[in-house]
């Protein structure tokens, strides 16, 4: 059974693309909620003042030369965490939808699992989706719950944490495709021996900026999520090296 060290070094990774309006408040709330954690903003090729906002907040910043998407940004963040010798990481979205007050709750799930998901549909909060997105999420949750051997209700949540084992696995396989950062990465991690749990969290409205989804995207969500799951199930299973040496 997975467990966290008594004293852990934790890195909060914030993937950010054109989030200069929401980012400063998100960072401020994180630093208030978990002052003992380090913060890394991965500026995913932003064309606005995202990088400057992060630097002004005095946190570490990785600037990607062009937009890679959440998967590419997180993969860069995991490499930073690995070479920085962190014990745990947690992803928090720049737009403020993930409540920093729930960070410790999600991290606590790592006491008995390798990956901890902050679940929006676990009898806490009022977050709700309808139509194709809801059907897709329910279908995905059912399939992946069977793979994981535990009930999961929100497998597309990006509010998730990982321990050293998960970080090492993500280095070998963390796809940048649409939904790859959630569905694909989770399926491969499970099939590679990582254990998963979920904890209930509350979602908030986006604090600023423009939502990434629109009605048209919602209508094709079901098909694309099914394809993402199919690709994940057909990917080659990976095995983690016995040694964690960085040499």
C-alpha cells in the first residue's frame, strides 16, 4: 500500500495558457492555503501577460516556446518535480475553478494511494454537467473504475495529485492528446501498477477569462472521450524501474 513520507516536499503545478487575469489570485490563494508547498507555473506558450503575472507573484516559472496543451505543460512540470526531488505533486488549474482550500484534502489521498483525484461528483458541492458530457463522464468512470478496482466518479478531473511512483510513471508516459492528460494518463498509470483513489471537492466558477469548452465542443465530447479511452487501452503497458536514481 502506498504511503507518503512523514515530511514531504510537495510541488503545486499550475498549467497556464493566457491566464493573466485569473492567475494572480489563484497563486495568492494557494500560498495562503498551503504555504509549505512550492509553486510552479508552466506558461504554456501564452501570448498575454501570464508569465509576467507569475513572476510578479514570486513563484517559479517554466515558459514553453509554444502552446502544447495541458498534457505537454504537465509533462514539463513532472520533469521539473522529478529532477527537483519532490515527494508529491498536485495540479491546480490557473482559472480558479479548483479551490486551493481543497489541496490538502486531495494530497491526503496519497497516504494510501499513488494517485489522488479531486472528484467533482462525489456528494460534495453543486457542480453539474448535462447531456453528452455527462453521459461520457459516466461511461468513462464506469470503465476506469473496473480497471482501478475502486469506485471513481470523476476520471476527467484535472485536480489530482501523485506521489513519487506516479511522477516516475508520468515521465515515461504522459500524453498531450485531447483528454490524454486525464483519461489516457490515468488508464496507463493504473495498468502500470499505480493505485488510485478519489476525494470529494467543490468546484468554483472560472474566476476570469474565457471557458475552454463551448456548446459545439460538448456535442462531440462523447465520441472523443470514447476514442481517448480506446487509445489508452491499446497502449503498451509500462513497467517502472526498480531504481529511482537520476544518474
